[in-house]
C-alpha cells in the first residue's frame, strides 16, 4: 500500500475534476484537474533538476497557487518539502541550506543571483526560481517537462516535509513531519470542523508555516473544497470576500482589525459557517466582541510546528473563550509537574505533553534535542504551561520559558495580562521576567496604551491592587508603541526581555 499523502489527495482531486481548487482575486488559479496536471509537470521538472525521492527541496518564494502546486509536486515524486520564511536574510538561508542539505533551492526570480551565491556557499547543488505570476525558470521547465504521472511509493513514516521552528533561542530546529503526521491531522480536522466540497476557504495566511500550509491547504485538499488565495490580510478585500466565503482560518490580529471596522456585521458574515483562530492566543475580549457583532463564536484551536494541530474547541457545543478546547480524535494530552513530571490533577498548572499520529518523529540531525523533547512513551513536551478545567477544556497559560519566578513564587504571565487588558486605556500587554537583584526576576508589565489614553505606571499598579496577590503584581510597568510579533502574530517576549534587561540595574 502506498502511504504517500499525495495518493490520498490524488483520488479526491480526480473526483472533483473541473471544480475550483485554488483561485486568486485576479481570476487566476486552477481547477482540481488542472492542479493534477501541473503538479505532474512540476514533479517532472524537479526530477529533471536532479531531485530524487527523499531529497529536500528548500523553497523561499512569494505566496501563489503555483507554490502550493510545487508542494504537491514534491509529495508526488517523493521529495521532502522545506518551506522557508520569506523574511529570512541570505545569511539565515545559508544556515538552513547547510543544515538541511537540499538538492534544490527555489527562490524568487529577483533573488536568483544572491540565491545562487548562497546555495554555492552552503553546498546546495542548484537554485531555480518560481514567481508569484506563474513565472520563473521552474514554471518554464514544467511546461516542457515530461509529466511524472505516477506517485512515488512512500511509507507512512517517510518524511513529507521539514519545518524549521521559529528559533526564539539558539538556532532553529528542523521538525521532521511524515506522510502519516500530515495525513492523519488533515483527516481529523476535516471531520471535526465539518469541511465538505461545498466550502470556500478565505486564505490570507502565509504558506511557509504549518497554519497556512498544512492546516489550511491540506484540509481543503482532503475535503475537495476550494480556496481563495490572497497574498496577505487586506481588510477591505476580506470584507468584500466574506459574503462569498464559508470559512476563514486566521490569527487573532485578523479579528481585532475586523472588529475595528463598522462594516463587520452579522449580515456581512451570514454565508460564513466557521471562523477559526490559532498561532497566537485569542483574548476572551476579542472572542466575545466578535460573537456580539457577527453571531459567530470563533473556534480556537492549538497546534505547534512539531505536532500540527492537537486540540480544538467543539464545532457543536460550547466554544469557551480563552481555551483551546479538547484533544482531537486520536490525540492524547496530559499536564505534568515541570520537575517531577508527575501527572497533575484537573485545575493545576503544569507542562502540557501530547501524543498521537500527528506528532513529528524528531528534529533533523539533532538526536540529543529529539531525546530531550520527544519521550520514549511517544509524548512530546510542548513547553507550554497548561491546565485542564472541570469541563475537560485545556487552558494554555503561557510558555514554560516565559514563566516568571519571582521571590521563589511561580508567576504565570497570562493571568496578569488578562487583568491589565481589562483596563479601558490598555490596547494590549505582555508580562515578562527581568533580572532583579532582590527577587531573582522582577515581574514586569509592558503595556501598549489605547490612542490618546491618559495612563501611566501608577494607574496600572493601582488598578491591580486588590485584583492580584502582591507577589504577582509588577515591580515596574513600562510603555511602548507596539509589541514585537513574528509573522504569525506571536509576541516575541525574548525581544522584550532583551530590551528591558537592565531595568532593575542601578544606574
């Protein structure tokens, strides 16, 4: 039996024939039949460029339908797809090429000269191009290539992709994802989120990340649905397209920006059946405000680069603001004490660990790091602090590395952030630990004020008095214009810790 994920996709694509698979606002795109044909031609082009089964194909290109077809072509011919953030510099790309040793590096047409130099320095044998307008050398080769019609046999545990973690500390790690990892997760999400071939997904996410690539595109392919491919989030375009969509996958900032526009109404979203959110925490305030405006309760879920999706709020049933729901079918989750690893009872905060067919098989060429985080019993240490509530829903309260230990007490940043964010004058906040001569770490609140708000440190501290135990209250409150975020909307607390590292150091 062939366990190649493309073997599953191919059957669905053939059945859908001339139905739309992927389209753009400009009217470009591919039916399922056209996507099958072009994926075969791109697979032929890859083979012509020397790519063989098991080889890595590193890709740093702008978002386009053809980029997704390249991913499918890699699966078809047995390659390993390695998408790279479009914001990476040449020096960062050099690290990934040296580490992954791909047979081919695919870049934007405008970057070819620099890419060839970087590839040569890293020992990568070939660089080619793919543009956002169906252009580039790879598309030219595909149009004249002998199509690779057959599907390369793959075992369930053969690699389908490598995704590098964002690397907030040290070098990024390459998470090895198999055909089983990706296929099992897509099947679970199609069932849990009730995707069908009649769905039209509004896709405004980047495609170098598990959310935009594997959650969005794999689910659409598995269901035989269609998707509108947008290069980025554009408020006016999203509002224009909502009446013609049925579902949207988003990060929290999409929803906060929509809520700032008076055009967002229940009438505008009447045709939509599902809004999901992930990649960063969604505040309860945003969840509640969106439901009041549209009648839709956002469905929050939780995943990681190493695991794809782990949990989801229910499609039918209560979607509880501030939680990430319950484990997906086939996924197990437990909360353990951070030192003894003893399983903790309901209501207690500890480290979240997960196990299931979605969990990666390890870090590329990092066996020691793999053994540290992927346990012998199959559970993966997520590094997230979490608790189960009385209904069985999981609450993520922060990252273990973001835990603040002040005066010997554990302080969970999210608890403090939620209280600070209740202030009308506050747009958002982030709580970090900063080296403190007396307490080890001083609880420090970094606050972004609402425009023209009258607020200062004393006002925040006064608001927290009586609302939080004294050991949880910030030693200092500092104000900045905006919180640093990565491309998926996650606050980069490591940057804040670095910026304010001398806050408690005597002048």
